[in-house]
């Protein structure tokens, strides 16, 4: 009986032996008897691609990568060990007899491997194809046929090759997506990713870390409805497939003389490049996102974005702005609300033409229905908000139905698709028309006069209620002295009348009638300059409080600005709570509040900036998670525990955070954890161990 070689022994011995007895590699394949080291490479049979080691400019790190063989400008399109480079050493790539590729440094330390391998294959071979796919094959011992056990196309980096699938394989849970380099000279995983959400009608999203910043719109058989200029042509053919086994997007290059690549670049742009022989350089053929209307959910629910309008946000017919004042200030993210509520029976539909279809991850599709059948199905479902044709090619077929609020729409001049929006009969002109025959002037007056009287009466009542509410609110708001430069100001907060301190201890309960806090305040102009007027590129997250932006003060200090949104699930009470609370807390494992900014309706908190963002960006990302060693994880756990101990025992007040989660643990440059977001924290009495709260726990 033939004995099987010990894989573990080979993993340590082969890398060491390679540097002394390494056959020359001049073909497209690798076997257990050969390897790649130093300046050796694999070249695909047609000469299109080359696989080997490279070191980025200005770096001492070595990576195993793939680049175009016939282009003078080295353009790396795939990297094996991007999350774990070989530092100050050369590397060697070997193929284990069990069918696993191993990448190790000179000392034999394995920094990357292809997979767990398969004990059911023999005679494995790794081959670089002219498509740019590195495939690992082996003969199956069960049926004596050759099969692919691993391929680089299933593990993209920042580039989508022609023929590569971008999307989900449902049976195995394989998620193929592209992720940017950290910067132009560092292939480490970056902050931008382009991924599919396979729920409902599959759609692609651009993420900055874990935050969605752009959506492609659903595929309608010819194009993604949010990307009308990305259509098949004589050069490129685009294809989207969705079935019970998998859902993916791919493309083919029709003209073999053209070299093109689709890239998620390090600045957050999806770009298609083509190689221009006459200039010997890459040219940008297409790029997204392009404008403000490409911002994810730019105009909120039932809002439609149009870059040719000013402001760019509009409401769908039959809707009006939810927050008119913010709308007039060109902040349409609060969206729109119905003028007339639906009654289910008697509702109708108004077609909206040339539109990017709404976000579709919660939509449902039925390819067996015609457009008329789709309408009837929507009418019979009282939760249905809109419908559209699922596939516009070949005359149109199928049905998409939305039962949730409609988000992320935009208006095009001549592209897009028809969306049929459900409205109450009163808001549809052709259903609201009345007959003119037989109506006398007296009858008209009998209708008009009572209507006007009713409106005036309601207006008077509404004004009275508003005045009363305003007077009540003025006794509870935070009173800020005028803001002058960055000098400290006094924050004065009044107690709420009639609050039962025995049932719910909050910060107001712990104060007397007034309490003064010294806290620096910043002019709005200083914050606008620091954040480039809250530019989207500076937005680093959003929670229940509102959006958070990064910025830099004139003195060079990096800051994070938390901007209170009036449509937020949290509000003025949380702002008061956080301002007063954090100003009293000083600990290395709590985020440091630098000051606040109050200008009109604007309320902002200014914090020290945490360069490594939040803990969830590491633990919920497969590639970034690998950067956390067990020692570092233990240090982070201890830091969080120290912060909690201070809050629960050592601080001036006994404080319960109530919203401790990975996204509220921030990491500084040294990966020191700092607890943040005290908007819904509670203060307990010194001898109190439990309490009932009247406020639900908000989820940011």
C-alpha cells in the first residue's frame, strides 16, 4: 500500500527546499513538483496574464498577485495575500499533494492558502487561464473525472474580470464581491466594497465600510435602472442572472482586441477602464457614482431626485415634504408623506415615467404576471405601494410589487422605467373629476362655504394647540448663551415638571433646578470649513441621533461631528443628556467630547476622531477581522471592561449606557477602545440596582 505524504511536514519543508532546488517555471501550470519563488512567474497560455510576486512602490511588503502580461504599465488585478503581506522577506508558492495552494515566507510561515483542500482528489494542478482565472483542478477518486476544487474568480479583490460572476451562490453561501485597495500603493482591504443584496429583487450596493452610499437599482432585463448608461454595445455585453441556485452579474468583451477592466477604486468610485494603445495608458470609459442624485436614499421615502432641478429633491405626485423647513433648506433626506391616506378600496395608480425603480430588497417579483395582472394583484393587497414591469425586454413581462415605503428613486430625461404609484382617489386627477351638468351655483356655494368655514376653524384650533405646545416646550429646552468664538459657555437645563424620580432616574433627576457645565462651543462656520460643508465624502456613519462626519480644524486636529437630525429617533432630550453626561466623564476608554455647536435648529456634538472607526467594522468583515490578533482582542475586551467599570462604579454618577454594541465601541490609532454614544444612557442612584425605563432602547 502506498503511504500518503504528511501535509504538515511538507508545508514546513517545501518552502525551505525551494530556495535551493527550485525548477524554473515557464509554463501556465503549477504541480506539487514545482513552485514559484522570487522573480519566477506563471504566464497564461495565450500570454494575457502573469502570476507572480510584486512589491508596491515605497513598500517593503511582498504580495502574490496577477497582472496583465502585455501591458507595459504593471496593472495588478488580483492579490492572494492582500490582508497578510510577506514582510521583509521573499515568498514561495507551492501546491500541496492534497490540492491546496500554500504561500509562505522564507522561514516557512504560511501567510495564505487557497482552501481546506479535498481528500478525494489526486494529481492536483493549478493553472492560470487566459481569462485571468487561476483554477485548481484534481482527479476525483470517486468517478475518475477532473473537477475544479478552487478558483480565483470566486475570490475577487478590486477588479471584476470578463466572465467573472459578481453575486451570490445560494447553495454554498459564496458571496463574490469586489473591495477597494487601501490606497493606490497598498492592496490591503480598503473601505469601499461593491456587493449584492440577494433579498427580494437582487440589487447591488456600494458600501463605505458597512454603510450603504450608492445603489444600482434593480435589473430590468436590459440594465440596472439606476445606471442607464451601462448598456450592452458592440464592445461589451452585460448579463444578469437570478434563479434559485444563484444570482450574479457578469459581462463579456465582444471585441477580443479590447482590454477592459471594472474596478472598485480606493476613492470610492466604480470605474470601467479601457486600454488605449496609441497613448499606452488606461482611459476611464465609465464611472459611478456621478452626482448628488446617486447618493443612497438622497431624497428619503417617496422622494425623487433630479439633478436638473433646484433643489434636487421632489415629492411623488400625491405626496408633500415631511419636513418643509428642511426641504426649503435643500435637505430632502427626510422624504415625503401622503397628502391623503389610502383607503384600500377605491385607490388607484398614477404612472411615474423615466424613473430609477425604488430600492427592491423588500420587493416581490412574479414573472408569470402581465402588467394588468400586476395592477390587479397590487389593488387586492392593501399593503401594496407601487408596481412595475419586472423585465422590459421583448415587450415586457413579469411583475414587481413594493409593500414598503419607496426609497432611492431618481428622475431621468429619457431613460429609466415606468413606476405605478398607489394613491388615494382624491389625489388622482382623472379619478377626482366631477360632472359639470346639473350643478347650480347654489349647490356649489353649499359645498364651498362650509368647506372654507371648516378649514378656518381647524386652522384656528391648530394655531391654539401650536402656541400651547410651544410655550410648554420653551420651559424644557436647553438654553445656550450667544456663541462667541470657541470660548467656554454655560449650559443651563431646567427640570421637567412633575417627573417621578422614583420610577425613572435620568440626568434631570440628578440635578437640582439648575446646573452649569463648562463646555467649548464652535461657530457653525468653523464646523462647515472642517467638514467641507458636510460633504458626502466626509460622512462616516449614521445612527439614531443622525449622521456623523469627519473633519479637520484649522490647527490640524481631526474631529468627528455628530449632527442632530430632527427626524431622528433620538432628539433634544438625548442631546441634553449626552452634552451634560459626557462633559463630566473623563477616562481613557470613553470617547472625549471636545465641544458642541448650536446654530438655530442645528445641534452638533464635536468629538475626538477615532481613526480606526468602530469595532463592528473589524469583527463583521472577514478580511479586516484577520487583522485582530487574539492578544489585540483581549486588550480591546479589557479596555471596554475598564470603561464600564468606571461608568458603573468609579465615575461621579452611576451610569448605565443601555446601548452598548460593537458600533458604539470606537478605536483610535493604537486600537484603544473607547465607549461612545451616551444619548440614551441612564443615571442610577448610589444604592439603586434596577429600574424600569419609559423609553425604548433605540437601535442606531
